C-alpha cells in the first residue's frame, strides 16, 4: 500500500524549444533526436540531472530513460542507458531565460533545426539557444528550501508571504503562467506577483521571471537579474539584491492535493472543531472544516487529512475520528459518486452517515439521505486541466476546446450545490452541444467532478456523459466511460 505524504516535490521536467518554436524530441525508433514537434507531448519531455561531484555538469534524460550524448564529430543521439563522458553538458542560462548547452568534453554547442541537430558550433547563436517549458502541471504549492515554509496569499498584507508550515486552503495555490519563455506567479485571486512584492492585476515586465534549475530546485530571476526570495520575518516574497542565487533563492514545487469541505444531511459542515470526533455541526468554513483528499495510488481509495496533520480513521462501533498519524486500512474510504452528492464507505464495508447529534459513523448498509454528503472543492477557484496529449485550451478559430496543446488556458470554477460551472476569460460558460464542449454559453451549465485516482479527475456533463479527447484533440462530452484529466500531476 502506498502512503502519500502531505505533498511530494515535483521533479522539474520540461520541454526544450528551439529558435523555430519546435521541441527537442527523443524518438523511440533508433534513439534519434530532432526538433520537429510543434507541441510538447511525452516524447518532448526531458529531465535534468546534475553531477553529484561536479555541480556544473548536467545530463539530459529522455522519456525513454536514455541520455543525450554528443561525440567529438558533433553527432548527437540519445541512446546511453547510463551517463558517459559524451553525455556531459555545461548549461549557460541567458538573460532571456534560454539555455545554451555546451558539450563538456568537446567544448562545442548543441543546436540546429528539424532533423539536423548537431553539437559542433564553436560559439552559440540563435540556433543554439533553447527555451525551457516546464511539463509539470502549473498549479502547485511553493516551498522555500531555506525557510522550509510554504508561500500563500496573505490577504490583510496584500502580498505573498512564506510563513506557513502546511499549504492549507485556497490561499496556498500558486499558478505558474508561461508565456514566451518566461513565467509569472499568479495567486488564487488572479493577481500576479511583481518583483517589488506587490500584487497586480495586469502582467508586465516586473511580473516576468526567468526559470532556472539548480540541483533540482527552482529559482525565479526578474528582468533586473535579481532573484525572488522570502524577505523579513513573514517571508514577503519579492526580488532581493542577489544576482547569484543561494539557498534563500531556491524553491520546490509540490503537489497541490484537492482540499474539500463536506456538508452532512443536516446541512451543516463536517468539522474537527469539537475535538477528535468528526461531526457535521458547524455553520461556517474554516481550516477546521477543510480536509485534504489524498488518493492512494494502488487502491484508488481516499484518505482525508486534517489541518493538524492527522487522518480520518474508523474506530470501534463505527465511529470516525481524526486520530490516525499513519496510513492503515481503517484510514481508507471508498467514494461513491452520486451526481450532486457523494457517499463514503469505510473499511468495515459500511456507509458513513450523519447521526442526529451530527457525529459521523460508518454503520449504514444503504445509501439513504443520511449517508449522502455535499463535497465542495475549495482550492481550485482557477482551473487548469491537462489530458493525456496536452493541456485544455480554447480552439483558435471556434467555440470548442483543444486537449492537445502545450499552452494552457486558465478557467474559473464556480460551485453550484454539488456541481461545478466552468467559465473562460470571455466570461462565457462551458456547455455541451451535439457532443461538443463549447465555451460561449451565456448561461451556466453544470458539470460533475469525480476524483478517481491520484492526481486526476473525471468530468461528467449534464447529459450524463463523461468528457474525453477525441482522436483530433477536441474535447467532447459523449463518453460512457470515464476519461480522466490531470488536476495537479504531469
């Protein structure tokens, strides 16, 4: 049985884009490389590894687990199962965020176009510069390596501070916005972080950062070549004076699990405010009523973590308490998706019900009204979805959606009594027409989210069909079987 922690650091995987806007690709056949792909899919994803003894030397590993290598004649391939001398590169990050990759043993630069890639240039020019496009899901929690604290929107101070021990609630969601090789940091209320620490509605030069990867950690460099770091007692996030990053400028991106609130059949919120027992007895939502839903990768069952770091667990006589500190069979629950409501089945095979005094207990054999809960996702007010072949994005010339794009659109998610309504930048709503998901609706249409496996969500339309990507990469709402989308993983 797998055990999922509070969150897991995401490995910085990425695509490399050449001067023609094409992605470096590792082909399965013959371990050849080219720069022909116009978008980033599995073959275009690379992982950066660094030499443990020499931190300046890097290796590029493909999706096949093979390493990029260049010989003395400048010929390039991606065949080595373990790094050898020809796999050693030196990485020089440029002010515009692009990388120049130099063969360490042969002192030549890697570049080119289409299927004519070589590592033979004595100096680098446009053809030898590569833009870095992260392939991980762009919504995550941001952890300061030095402070070991998480970034979150501090509403009273109107800034991002790095001073919380756990990433809890909607304020801890950070969205990375990628555009033309640079990244911006967006808060949950759709504002951008300026390099002076202020939050602004409109992106500009001060909100654009160059992403650098150092020893598997991320740094964010502004247009003045200064680095973001937490400053002062509360860790206000802004650019400091450093032009060379140290530990204070290093960050990890970590998984942002769904965090939810439940309402019982008595219309009151499920809470731990009264102690260790889990009861539906509150009229407002606070951290005490918020639970992190972690899905076990093997069993697909759910665990519910409290803000204090403990888990819901089944105890004697079917009681539900928040006393577990480790994952066991009794901390796992099956979720039954019932449209606008959910039911929870505990490890004793019984459904969790809301008793007359509000306490939760797994004592029911049926799914009646008392065994049904409203479950609301609270930490995705802005939504980015990724399918198997790419991100969900507006089609360039129609009112439909593509599901195979390297770039992504950010949508607004609105809750409606157990269902969700999805709105685009044009303030128009998603709806299903002739099995197509359209984006120009004047009135909202309900969709239903089902969290079925780690990192992924199934979405069902009002027509009872699931959303899916067709062979042409268009989002449709006509599937009888669930087709999941990434909500926070790759």
